[in-house]
C-alpha cells in the first residue's frame, strides 16, 4: 500500500480544466467523503485512476487524462497516476508534458519500472537512442521479479536500429521465452534472420507470426514469408503468400 501523506482535498486550480462530467463526478465523491468518512484520499484517487485505465483501454486518451488528473489532485504522491497520464499525453503527442509527468513519477517512486520504459519511449521520440536503451535497461533491471516481455522487445528494436543485431536477437529470444505467442516479436526476429540470410529460421518465425496473429494478420507478414519462400526456391508458395498479402491489404482498405 502506498503512503499517501496527509489528507489533501482535490485542487480546484487543476480540476477546473476538466470536462463537466469529470468535475461533477469529483464533486460527488468528495462530498461523499465528508458525509461518510469512509473515502480516504487513496480511495478517491484509486477510483479515478481505475476509471482512467478504463478510458485508456478504449483509446479515449483525453478522458483518461482527466481521470488521472483528479487522481493526482487527490493524492499528489500517486506515482503510477503520473506515469499513466504521461503515457496518455504521449498518445496525443504532447511529449513535453508527458516527460514532466514521467519524470515526476520516477521522482516519487524510483523503482517504478514502467515509468522508465515510458521515459525510454520519449527519449526515442527525441532521437536519444542511447538514453532510450539505458532507460529500457533500467526498466528491465527493476522488473526482474516479474519480467515484462515488451521491455525486451522494445529495446531490441533500438539495438537493431543501431546495428547491434546480436543484442537485438538476445532480447527478442527473451521476449519470446516470456510470451511465446507474441506475433509481432516473431515478425521482428524473422526480419533479423532474413537480414542475416538465415531464410529457414526466418520462414519458421514468420509462419508463427501468421499463426498467432489470428484475425490481426498483416500484409507485411505474408510479404516477408513470400520473400523467404523465394529465397528458398519455392515460387508456388511465394506466389500464394503475395496473393494473401494483396487480399489482406484490400480487406483493410474496405474496412476504412
């Protein structure tokens, strides 16, 4: 349980920027606190934090930001609320504000692995690739007791961009060990295998990507597998996959 410090009411200088529905909900909960005495600041902030996560899952990032803002106003020591608001701010491309929130989250809780991963994303966006790698490494170190595959997968992309293919491959291997059905990870490892002219390994990985993608198959998956088949001399299967890639792209256009 986090230490919330002394009781603080919701800061009106913050919530007046919120949409009316969020402000009304904040008022109801705060009034409820005074009447029942049951709603500690942590409970208020947790309610809004949970609602923010729900909005985030629906890609309603501005609504999520509003909820996280109330959570922070109720409990200024809520590190994860700062981090999740920062992540939403990244989604709407307000990277300066996002960096401030993520830095604040790390200041409050220097052991918050997810915040370092989000900091890495901002570094990468700013072209600071070495710093991004270092931040992902910190996130990985902090999450050793409960490893997160995406940290390894994302760091692998940075290693690949910098030409460190062995390190990229090691990270992809670890990501797949932790999450054996991660189809994008299979795709990226297949890309490295193809780059290294290891076409059989690339074919096996891209086939797994297609298998585990389910309804989220990408035309790029079929195109890469077609290239693998071509390199291995199987023109019939290459042609079939190119046709599948074209059909997949057409379906995507029709759905737009």
